């Protein structure tokens, strides 16, 4: 993305600059410098060393630490997981590549095809040059009569094929003329041809054509690069026309038209004199006839140097800015030693004065009873339930309620995962429901996502008589019959007690699934409140302890082999807590990679180590308490929502080592993160 954006910026700036350059020679130099710069400078950014990222400018609400901790109890299953973007009726499930990945492969594929085409053109050009002949004495005599100063007969080869005069070759450019031209042109006209091609020969245009062709195939998707290359070719033809004839321009123009009619084609990667494209030829003739009587075909060293310096400065500045991202995910993927980074995720209107209680009800009916994305009040919800109750075969399932802060996601997982080998895609049966509320200070908007995987007439099927909480995992070939249904809904405004409808469509023969999500604001004591009262709740209740500033120096260790026998599962994210002496004995069986030290400060959510990019930490300490609270926030591998971190808290003190399990990313051994608590201030 960095390379693509820099290439677009450079090519756009150069294209705009060309509009203000009138002199053909200068247009050619600027266009050439621009194409070469686009081919080279954008690649500087990925080669730059990593840098320390600054904290975003967003302000983290200090009140977010005032919220008392609460627990979410989940039903024990083999594993829990999140989902994102799974297609319906996928069995087994296959993760589609992202749009950025597809674009990268398309870019690479187009470049490879273009390189193959260039290689083929160079091979054909080489075979053609091998068949060329040197002029024999009589032909050399004809050429000698029209030969301009600075050009030797040894620089000219003759072709028996009919074709436009041109300059071809990369290592040793040579002028190529068709033999028929020597007998059909006068000495004056032959002099025009030789002087025109001499301009291409002295400018090494055939070499630049090959280099620009390489840049064009690398950035084949960028029309501005092709535009710059065409502007260069047009400018070079205009310069060579002025070099060929400065006085008899009308006669020379007629000769160009005759040459274009006689030799309409040209060879790839060769600078040809005549072109059969009428628009280009007309532009050349108009430019030639309108040029001043006395014009300098050169550019001067100052203009070429200035063009290169300006383009180089623009490219380096863009690379230093690192448009397109800071590469943090790449650093995490490669395991490079990252710089400490602090990131905040508090959203607009984030507040800790109240919580949101979220309830889910799933209704299976023989006909659709509600529209996806619709918000129902208590009366509308009751009417749907009365209709469902009056029809045989309908069924209602209630899921456990969860509680989240505003602007943080909550999820319910009741899933089983198919055992797979390392590197294989994860296959999951059961329910995953995710809800993301947004609070802007006045209203709540909601986004709901549901994934439901079941075996028809088997495990987790909507007609199953077993309560979904205790459903057993699919067995054997049942995994190959797995059906996945997905639903998404969003409401810009929802009031307390209202229901958001998310439909799954037909989940079985004549059976439809509908999820009703209810949002209820509650205070920190769990009592229902009205949304209009939420901003006016007190910061602290009587007797509630005040938070005091604290900073904790921690050291991270990435664990590649987190075995159940070594640590105990004491919370959804925390896997163990040890003294330093205990940790020395436990760590011996797990190994680990040191991630460096970092200082956590109260009031801020921080991402200390890019090797664990989906883990955030924060600390707080209450007045009068000797211990501090270590909060861990985890983001599932398939979720990119910045508000979807699931937070857990544990009371700790310096000298302890806290071990947590990292979000699973596929098959293989479990990975963990050990946080060594060094010092508290």
C-alpha cells in the first residue's frame, strides 16, 4: 500500500508539472525523470527502518477505570472462538483472502505477464538485429552524401524488411534503415531521416524505452505512469523533428506524412521515426510548424538537475511520512523486535458511569415474522411472540445475558471446534453472537452479528431436542455436512427495552431463524436506568474508593508452547499467576522470547509489544490499597473492530508473573504471554 500510494502521488505531481512546461526538450527530461522516480523512489519506504509510533491524539477518558469489574460466565465447551464474514452453507469453512491480498496478487500477476511480454519483445528484437547487414560500398556512398556531422556509417545497419527507420538496442544502440529507403528518397530527405534518428541515437532513447517499459509493467494499474511515458515519447519526437529540420518545416511535415503512410508500423522497444497513429502525427506536425524560428533543442544541465532533485525530495519526504500505515502488522508477523507503542481506543462519548445489559432470544418459526434490522418496542415484540406461540413447530431459545461498557463489544460463544492439523482452517459448530453498542452521549446505536453452524437433523440443528447449551460436538463425517448461517443488522438509534431484529433466513426446510437483541442500560450496581439519566450518574458512589495514579514497569515474554499442565485456567484470558521463584520452574518447560520492558501508566490503554498485537494492558490502583489491578484486553484474530477488546482484571503486586493465553489463530500449539511485574511507583 505504501508503494502504490507513493507511486500515485509522484506520478500525479509530475503530470501536473508537465502542463506548465512548454519546451519539448524540457518536457522530455521531466517526464523521463518522473517515470524513473516512480519506478525507484516508492520502494524506499518499505526499506526504511522501523520507528517508534506516537500515541494517537485521542483522549482516553480517565473515568473508564472507575467502572467496577464484573464477570461473564460462559458454558464450558471444547473451545470458544469468534467469527467474521463466513459464507452461508460452507462445509468445510474456507476463509477468503482480504481485498488487499487479492489486489496484491492481481498486481503481481499483471507485472509477471508484462515482464514475460518484455522478455519476448527483447528476444524478437535480438533475432531481428542479428539479421541486419552493414551497408555495402554503393550504399555507404549514398549514405555518405547525406550523412550529418557526428554520425558515422558504422553506426548504421540496413534491413531488408520494410519498416520505419529507428534506433534499437540497449547495450549498443544502432540506427536501422530499410534498404528501400535509400532508393526512394532524395539526398535532402535522407538527410532528414539521418538527423532525426541521430537525435534518438544521441539521446539513448532506445535504452530509456526499455527502462520505462519495466516501470510501466510494474505499475501497470497506474494510468498516470503510462501517460508520462507517452508524453516523454511525444516530446522526444518533437525534439528530433527540430533536430532534423529547422528551416524547411512545411516540406519536412509532408515528408513525415509520406513516411507514416509507407511505414505505418514499428517495432517494440525501438525509437521509430514514423508512426501510423494519426493523432500523434498531427500533434507532431502542429508542434513543429508552431515552434519559434530559432529554438534551442537542449535543456541545460540546471533543468535536468533541478527536476531530479525535486522529484527525489518529494519521494523521500513521502517515504519518511510512511503514507499507508506504519507496518506494525508486518513487524508482528515477522517477529521483528518492535519499538514500544501506545495506542488508545476510547471512543466518542466513552463513559464508565453506566453499563449495557444485552440479552439474546432466538426464535425458529415456520414463516418469517420480522424484518432484518427492524427495531421493535415491547408491544411489537409481544405481537411477534403471540403469533409464534399460536403456530405448532415454532421454538424459542434464550441465551445468557452479558454486560458491556458502551463502545465495547460483547460476545456469546457456545461452540465446538473440529480438531484440525496445524495450518488448516478452523471449522466451528454452534452459536457465536457479537454485539457492538456505540454511545455518543445521548443515544445508543447497535451493530449485531450472528454466526450459526449446525448439522442438518443432527448436532446444533434448530429442530434438535437437546438444549443448545449442552449440545455435544459433531462427530466424524458430521463435520462435512456442517451448514453455516450468518446474519448482520444495525440500528442507528435504539431505546432502553427495545429489540433489534437479526434474521438468519431459512435454516431448515420451511424453518426460519430470527434473533431478538435487547439493550438495557444499568448502573454499576446492576439496577436499570433510563438513557437520559446516564450522563448524570455520580462518578463514585458513597464509600467507593478513589483511584490514585500509578505506573508499573513490566517485562514481556512470548510463550510458544502453553500447555494446560503447566498453568491453571483461572479466568477466560488469565492462565496463571506465579512468584518469580515459581515462574523459574514453570518457564523451563515452555521456553519463551523476551519482548523487552515497558511502563504501564494508569488512565491509558497501552499495547506494549507488537509481537502480541491483539493484547492491550492497563493498570489502576485504589486509594489505600497496597496492590494494583492489571487489566488485560484481548481481541479475537478475526475481528478488526477497535472497540471489541474483552477486558479482564486481576489484583497483583510487584514480583509476580501473570500468564495469559493469546487469541488462537488456527491449528498448532497454544501461545501465551507472560507479563513480569517488575516495579510499581
